[in-house]
C-alpha cells in the first residue's frame, strides 16, 4: 500500500509545466477545467501533492521511531527518488519519462531495501519544495488584497489576477490546507474572499469571480452562465473544504462563518426552495441544486467531526482539538456529539463552564466514564495516552494559560 502511495504522489512531482507547477492535463478537483491540457498547470494541486509528500514523510519518521528501520520497495521506484534541482523543469520531465520507460512493459519483480529515515528525508525535501514553490512564486498581492494564483491556462497565463480582481476559491483552499500559505497570507485571503467571493444571498463563498469571458483555453466551466455550477456558484463541496482548511490552520471564526452561512441559507425554505440539507450548489436565485451530493456531504461531516469538534487520531491514539466558537454553545455550558472512535461508538462532551470563546480556552481535564485519564498537549488540544474503552468522554475546558492560537 505504501509503495502504491509513493508512486502515486511522486509521479506528479516530476510532471510539471513551464511555471514548475503540476500539469493540469484534463482536470484536477474541478472537472470543468478540461481545456488546458497542453500548457495548463494546477497550482492548487501542487499544494495538494506537496502536503501528501510531507504526510508520507511523517509516516516514515514515525515508523523509524517505532523500530521499523527499513522498508522494501519495487526496484523501479529508484528513478523517482533521485535528486533533481527543484527549478529544473526539463530535468524533472526527462526523469519522469525515464521512469515511464522502465515500467512500460511491466516491473522486474526485483526489490530494494530502503532506510525509512532516509526515505522520509527525500520525501520531505520534495514536499517542502512544492509548498515553497506555491508560497513564494504564486502569491499575488497589492496594497489591499492578496491571494494565490490557482491555475495557468493553455496559453500559460495565470488564471487569478489581483489587479483584474480575478479570484478562484480552489487556489486558496489547497494552499491553506496544505500549509503552503503563511498565517499572514491566510488573513489576506480571508479578507479578499469576504470582499470578492462572499455573497450571503447565495449561501456564502462563490467558486470564482466573474471572468466575463468564455475561456476555451481553460475549461468548459466558463461556458456556464456566471453563478451556475462550477462557474461562480456557491459550490458546497469547495466551500466546505474552505471551512475545513481554515479550521485546520486555527482560523475557527472564519471557518464557522462558512458553515453558518450555508446552514442558515439551506434551512430557509423560502430562499433555498429545498428540503433542509446541503446541496451541490446554490443558483443565482439562491435555490439549492442537487441536494446532498456525496462530495459536499462527506466534507461537511468530516469537518464537523474532525475540525469543529476536533475528534481525530494519531497512530491509534485519540486526539481532541476542539475549535468550537462560543456562539455554538448558545445558552448551554456543554456540547456533545456521538461518533465512532477506534471502531467504538462514543459520546464526546465538551464542557465550557466559564463560557470561554475559542482562543481563550484549552482542555483542562479528560474523563472517560467519569474517571480522569492522562494526556499530552498538542497545538490545539490533547492526545490521550490510551485508547478509549468507555462509552463517554468528557473534556472540561478551562482558561488558556499559553499564547492564543490564531482566531
């Protein structure tokens, strides 16, 4: 499985275009960007694959710490693990073609033993290089506004333009989620998205501003009337990913605004003209279209469980990193959720007796079936030192003693 993940994420590292971003070819997340397969590039997915490589590197580092010092891989993967100058686009492309030639008729069956720590260092360098490429070379700003370029069209021209106020939400989401964006850049993105993409009457953040042209050098989505489907609609899937990314980086209030706007709009029957739920998108009149599509629905649930309530895992141990804002508590002193942790159904309760806002609280005590358990602090919460065997976990919030996280 790890070998498969390596090949899947190393190949794009070398498959880059003129500006050293991963080639778009016929689409990425957005299948409407399907007409730039010669010179198109996806800056968004450059961030995405950079994050993937960093994650794989961390897994190898953890394996090394657990005593797994070596891993066996197919011999042909050696080509993809070579060192190549990050800025050498031609060199990357040539190396990729060399790999394709070695596997054109199949693999030899030979295997090579790799040191997990050394392999992790290789992946970390490649992943950080992709993130640095986006952070330094694709950031656009003027005095007031700032955001990332998300794509290059088939004429090798940047799609986003801060001077023309052309902005894509996707380009921002992946940069934030992957850690390519700095906290300063994130704040500028939030301000710019609020200014150019947010429209309460259609449920929140649009996918893009109005480019006012049918860009046949970019994709068929520009053939849709503006505000419909992938051309500037409030597209729930990417909007929920935007919320997820903001929560992940500690900008909980901004993430909550995304979710709250979608919720309030979709539960207003006069506006949404649909049963309460989350649609694929809202049209220019605010009507929900294609209710409860799998992408938007799954990202909504994922975000609520893992980011809002902060219930995660770290190599088998439970992690709790709540990013609940005070408004979500209403008049109550606690919030709870039922979910599955380690294949066991568990009720998780956050108690906020001092009614502290996000950024002012941290977890003070953790009780499993009324018994206190030990934990380690993480940046946004705690990691337990044991698996959960009980039915109820209570986490008591107290006044934060350290410097506030970003809010």
